[in-house]
C-alpha cells in the first residue's frame, strides 16, 4: 500500500479486505503509521480497510436499494441465526448448528434454496406421494424382524433403502427450515453473513 501511494495512487482509492475484525483493526493502525494518517481530516483520505462482511455491508447500506434491500437492514451473526431457528422453528440445538453452517456454505458456493428444493422434488417424485416417515418405519420394522423370517438376502437392499430414505427425510426437514428461515429474515429485515457477501456480489 505504501508503494502504491508513493507511485501516486490516492489512499482513498485503495480497498484492503481481510477476514477478521482483529486483523482489520491491526491494519488500520499499521497503515495509519506508515502513511502518516492521524487527524480527523485524514480519515476522508484514508484507504478502506474492512473485513469481507464489513465491506459487503457498507456497499449494501449505500446501494442495497438497487437490488431491493432496505438500507436499514440488521446484521444477523451465526449465533443469533441459531437462536432464531431454535426459538421460532423449534429446531433442536444440534440441528441449529448444522443447518446454519450448511446454509452459509451453500450460499458461499452460490447454491440457492431453489436448487435444493428441485433436487428434493426429484427424489420425492421417485416415491410417488408415499408417506416417507411411514415407509421408513415399516422398513425399520422389517429390518429388525429379519431374524424371524431368516430373509438374509434382503438385508443389503433394506440397509441401502433405509439410508436413502433417512437422507431424503433429513433433506426435506432442512429445506423446510431454510425456507422458513428466509421468511423470518425478510420479516425482521435481516441479512446474515452469507447474504452480505452474496448480495454484494449480486449488486
């Protein structure tokens, strides 16, 4: 940054982005010393030093209305998001942690809720409207009573189908929670950490 400024680049035209608040604060101090920025007037001519989320939030506060985001949005950190799932949707604590992590990772990778929903619908179509929970219960009962019928040839197929059904049921729960979570955020005018980055890129 010092090299750029010495070559004639205005400090306020430079953006420096890092991962943590601690790193950003450290850079503010170090760069302030190197560039001799101390007074209030210097702040106007200072480089922008922010975290990824902080920089994205700044952009959305300034221009979010161009993509339908209120500039007065509130930021929802992962712990607050877990509390929202637990309080409003009665999701157990372990799943709150898992779901928020998965939603964040999906958004960071550019995977949308609609894509999860489409995949789930394809999987559900294969069962043609069958009650998944009842089907799983029946398969579990069949598996647990195999020794009575001595039908060992069916064991591998049963285990495979039970695993498949469990995955689909878990995915269905997850998609329903994600759907409800997005509605709760709209109602409360929230942006979570992954929204900040995704919407800044969209903007």
